[in-house]
C-alpha cells in the first residue's frame, strides 16, 4: 500500500462510511477525503420510512452509521454540504463545488441515487413529497396528522413502508399501484396477495392495476388535491407521497467517461467494484455489478449491498483479498410484520410454503421457498428471520431439498436444514 497515499470518496452515505472504516481496518493509513452534499454525517436510510417517520412527539432515533467522533478519530477529512462537480481521470483530480481541486490515487464513487420523480407530481409542489433524505423524512413526518388522508403513489417497498407507518399514526392511506399487484417484480403472486390483504386489514385502501388518468394538485398545503384513476375513482388528499423507485446518481461518472450499463443505468463495476477506469471504484445504489452466476449486470438497492460493495472496494483499494460477496439479503418492516428475503427472484421458480398465509393472523409466521429444479434460489420469511438464517447454507450451495419434508412443521427448520446438508455430503 506504499504507493497509494490519497483516496477520495464521492458521497457521504452508508457505503462511504463503511468503506472508510474498512480501509482503516485493512491498514491503510493515508489520506481519506469524503465529500457529501448533505449537511448530515453519514446515516442509515432504511429507518427513514419507519422509525424516523414514526417519531411523532418522540425522540428521533439515532441513525448515524458511525459515532460522532469517528471521522475525526480516524483522521478523515469529511467535507459536508458540498459536491464533487467533475473528475478528470487522466490527471486523477477532482473539482469541488467550492472551486477546490483534490488529487487522488483511488476514487470511490458512492453517490447513491435520487428519488425518481414523475412530471405530474413536481417536487416543488406543496402537495407533493418524495422521501430519500433525512430532511425529507422530517418534512413528511410533520404533515402526518391523525385523521388526515395520504395518497401514496407506488406499491413498492418504500411506498408500502410509508403507508404502514402512516397507518400506525392514525393517517388514512390510499395506495395507487399501476402494476396488477404490489411488488410484482420481486415476489410471487401468492405473497403479493397475502400482503395486499394485510394492507386492507390495516385499514389502508389499495388501488392496484390502476393508471392515473388526471392529476389536479393544490397550490396550498392546506387544500386538497385530486387524483382520478383509470377506473373512475377520484381520490382527494392534502398530501401525495410519490415512491416509484430510485434513479442512480451517475452524472459524475458519465462526465468522466466511465462505462454505464445501458440496461440498468448504473455505473458498471466488476466483482471487485472497479469501474472501467482502474483508479475509480464504485459502491452502493449507483452501481450495476457483474455477479457470478448471473448473465447480466445487476442493480441491487439494499442496505446489505451497500455494505458489501463498500467492504469489497476498500479491500481492493488497500491491495487486500476481497473475498466473495455475501449472498443477497433484504429486509423490510411493514404492517406489523418483519419480512426478510434471501437470494434473488428469477423466472421459472416454483414456490412452496411452510406455515399459513392467513393475512388476518395477529402474528403471521411463514416461509416461501422458490425452487428451480428442486434447488432453492429465493426465500421469503415473514417473522421468521431465525429460520431463514438456518436455510442460508442450502440456498448458498443450491442443495436439493425435499419439498414435503420442508413443509412439515413437525420438523424444525434448523433440523431440516442440518439433515439436508448431511444428505448432500454423505458418500454415495
């Protein structure tokens, strides 16, 4: 590591903070500069739609990635409230929004993403909110009053989490999803149906498979806006939250001439998180990664992926072995349930269910396992995180399983997993 003395990090979010910690853990003692446009030190985003949004009349939870003195103690030059406006890969220099320039041996792009906006719902409208930052969450929280009506555009994870939190605060909620069902791209139909019933039982209204025919936004936060749906339904509310996905922040990379994946829109990186420029790495929501076993680059927007790519990039820049990326894992809390997922959905999976899909249960508990030719590739667990951990080795190794035995609740999941592993390693 003697030839590397300066590492520049563009972005000051989860991936940036984890990468800095990993660099120091790997023995890198040179200069680290982190530049972020927000005024806040790196914080975790998953709580924004849950515990932070729910903190009405209560102390806001601490969501900092690192303790307040971490960056000072680790001798990190943390520059908040500014941006890197340009990178010159040839000169290995970056220009900041205050006019300063910084040289680097390696640069890590951890620029994240921005909430995807819809022309019919401009962010500047007093009737519209988008949720991406801590300041966004605070602004939205101030408007979630019991008895008021909130319209959520988008039935993805973020939209459902916002709706769930709003219902817990006594807010009337209507969710509009243009797809035929919620989470259609990432979960099987049976799971969507269970979750949709859960939404309705919570008192929320769900309008799936409905296009937005007309929008009339109020020019005042005190007056109602109107949204007309393709089936003729008219919804009125003083506040509309739009949660229709994320656009990766890649402009800095594009201007620097880095390769962008045409299909997914992220900065293309290899298994070491290296971009098309050998001195520039990228991690987190801004990336499209080449991953073993998948025919095309993937964009994975998750807490775990940000951490994993940050760790891998840091190891690579420090000249250490990166190791393999962890098996994909994702979680969400909504409608009084913890949902965890292992693996990635794909075409042709046949799902089996252990437990009951009764949405009216006070504390549902079940696992859905997606099989391809008898081997597990994707798992969804509701209030069963411990069982999912026991199944992880089976998914990581794609071990064949017995569907009937898996669904037999007389056998614990842990015992089932151990037996499946033993059977796979037993001599013929």
